[in-house]
């Protein structure tokens, strides 16, 4: 025997600690389950591990992670050993599959893999619902022991908790995002002519951030800030917001206050961690590099990166869209106007990123939007 029992336990414990550390770091479910499968294969010294999840829709088990297989494996949840473990919710050790009539040979025939022995453990979530099975196949030396089965049960319950936690996080994120979008729709509903503005600004700000190689966390904050940058317009009366033609100085100062309202409203939302900068990014979308912007007249380095990016996207979208008082500008005219504002109104890198985006998608040629 390669390892004495005492050593196996020590190695298993170390592996569980490694898995736990990884779980607290990684947020992507597929990477986590892949890690759980590969650690399990190492510790139990098997040829492969497979994690099957249950699809309620089709009543099938399907391979979420299948080591050594590029194709998805899918079969009826009432079929084979996996199906039997899924239904009975009890771990099963098969030391010789040829002796078991429940073993489904179809999968081996399809994949070309030969199964000799296996342990299959149910994956039961914290609410007591079986959501799949964890299978380890072909012990490389000797055969499976009861201790191996115990270890697989521990890993299966880790897998269940991990899947539930990530699903919960994902559903909370979806709910949060849909609420933010509902807020955006509610402000867009004020004026049919500017409807879609915030969504278009969000798209363009995302492209600019991508072309500037901004990190993923900051990009997410920019995404929410762009969606909500004009939310403060909710406090601006219709008579000013929808007024065709010129507006008076007093009306303009009321309109400009939408930025302060945005900041106050967004500051009341508990944006956490990487999203903490959302209110600040949104509050900077009318600031200018030369300090002539509003509300605070900040100069270049004082303006947040999110504010600089949304400012470019906002003006670009506003000029290319139809307004109460004018027709839309062409893409070429708009981008040239924005380029002429580099260093005074706009951040150079943000403008170049937008220009590169339109050149890349073939909407403009470099000579149409010269830099000098
Ligand atoms: Fe605005």
C-alpha cells in the first residue's frame, strides 16, 4: 500500500483545507467545482472524478464537471448507478462494476473509457434536497475503502454548500441588477425623446472602459454608475426637463442640480466593496478636465476615472441622439467635436478609447477623425 491510513487522513485533511481556502477566494462556480473534482482525484488516487447535477426540467443527470471528457454526459436520472444513488440518496461503493446489473455500460461504450470500480455519493444541499451525485472512478492502486467513501461524502457536502452559496450570490446579483435597471427605466419614462439614453451611455462607457483596460471591479462600478448617472433628474420639474428650445439661466441651474440629486440618492443605496465608488462616479459625469464643469469644478486628477469615462459616453450619446431642440449629429461630426475637447472638457485616454472602438468596428476611418 502506498500510504498508511494515518497518512491518508493527514493528506485528506490538508486537501480539505486547500479546498476551503479556494472556496473563500474563487467566486466562479465552474472553477470551484473543477477544483473540488481534481483535489478529490488526487487524494483518492483515482483516474477521474465526475460531478453530475440534476436537471429538473428534463429529469436528467448531466456532467457539470467531467475529468477526461470534453463532451457533456447526460442520461435519465433513473438510469444506472448514478441514478440509483441520486434517488436513494445513499453513497455506494462498487469494487467491481461487472458484478452489478445496475451499472450503465452505455456511457463507457460512448466515451471509450473502461470503468472497473467506483464510489458514487449524493450531493445533498443544506435544505436536504439531493441536487446531483459525485462519482470517483477507478482507484489506481488497490480498491476503494470505506474511508474513501467517507472522504467523498465530505467533499460532496462541500460541493453542495458551494453550489448553493454561489447560486444564492448569483440570484441576489440578478435581483440587484434588475432593481437598478427598473430605476433606470423609471427615470427614462419621464421623457420619451431621451428614453434609452442611460442604457446607451452604459453600453458606450463599458466599451470605453474595456478599451482602456480598466479592471473588472471598476468596470462593474462604472456599469451601475452609468445606468444611474441621471437618476437625479427625477427631482427636475417636467416644465424644465421637457422644454423645447432654449432654457433660462435659472432653469439651467435647476437642471444642473440633477447631479447633486443623483449623488444624494445613490449615496442612500448600500453599494458595498467594489461598488462603493458608484455614487462618486455618477456625481462626476458633468465635471470637466479644465475645472469648468459642475457641480464642484474639479480639475483633471480630482475627477474619478468613472466620471471621466461616463462624461465622454454621455456627451457622445446626447449629440448623436435627437433632442427637443435639434436633430442628431453624425457620428463623424460628434467624434471630431469630442476629440477637440481633449484636455479641456474630456480625458484624453477615454476619448482615444472611444475613437479606437469606432475604428475597430469599421464605422469610421482614421482620416475621418484625425487627432491633430
Ligand atoms: Fe447628466
